[in-house]
C-alpha cells in the first residue's frame, strides 16, 4: 500500500490549507528519508514510511524525529544546517504569512531568534547534536516548514514553555493519538444517534403504509378482472366509491 504526495498534504494540512511547506514535502519524497525508488520516481511512499513521517510530524521532540527532520533540511548532506539551507525553507514561510496578511520577520531577525534558541557550538552552523541538546527543537523545525504550528508557538508565552515541557506527562504523539481517538469516538456516537433517530422517524410511516396496504388488499376494485376459478360474486366487490 502506497501513499502519494497529495495524501500526505491532505492528512497533515487539511483540504484547503497545506500546513507543511511544499519544499519540505518535495524534500520528503526526494528520498532523503524514504526507502525505495518509487518515492523518487512516482512520488509515493510505503505505509512504513508514512507512519514514520506522521509520528515525526506530530512529535518533533524525540531523537528519532529530530534526526528525521534534520536529514530533510540538510540539503547537501554535509551534516550541518547552513544559513543558506535555513533561508531556503524560510522563504516559503514568509510567502504564506504574507498571503495571510501577516507581516513576517526578516530572515536576519528570525535567524537571530533561532540561534539564541538552539545555541549551536559552532558559530553559523547548526548540527544534529545541537538540536538534540536543545529542548525546543520542535519550535525550531516548525518555524521553517510548518506554518500552523509556527503561529501556535508565536501565540504562546515564551516564559511558560519550559515549565510546560518539564511538567509534561504525555508526549506530543500520545496527545495526538488521544485527540484523534476522541474525534473517532464522537463521530461514531453521532452516526449511531443519527441512525437511531432515522429509524424511529421511519417506523410510524412504515406502519401507516402497511395498514393502508392491508385495507386496500381487502377492498377489491370493481373493474378488477376476477379470477375465473374464484367463487366470489359481484356483490362482494365494493364499487360505490368508483361512481361518486
């Protein structure tokens, strides 16, 4: 079973709005984090690759997820994220913000914020080790390729982030799974309630129709051709209504 690029865009971004940038989607299907030739030639990924992608998208705080997105952003595969690579992904974010009538930060200002956030060991370069050491790696990644989650981070109080992370009992993936399960249960309950109401509304009508049919079967029309083998006479036909 294979998933196409359109499937990934639909699942993560919704029908009308793509949360993950097109540059990142193309990078995923370029073979950077997928196995097999079909992802590069046909733009499709296997079920295992899709699960890996979904878990990495919904929880960017784990070591595996950090490695996943680092490999996607490392365009030249040299093991470091350069300023060019960061700007490459940030350009599309700026375009989306402008389309939403939101003035984006300049790349220079954004870069200063991200360097203060990650605090890389080497100046001007961000390594995989730097991101794994950083507690806000999810904020870093969302800034460059997930517009919806980036806006969510911008609306939160920066001073409450550390306290929220330290006191967190459920991972982001567990929260996502719980929310999706609640949605599924609510949809099934709504469908059952609708079906029950539909059956109750139809039952009285069915009962009335069955009664009318039984009455009509008892009353035979005057012009109905009788069965030649029947012993009934014309007096048994009710024909008065036909001449009113």
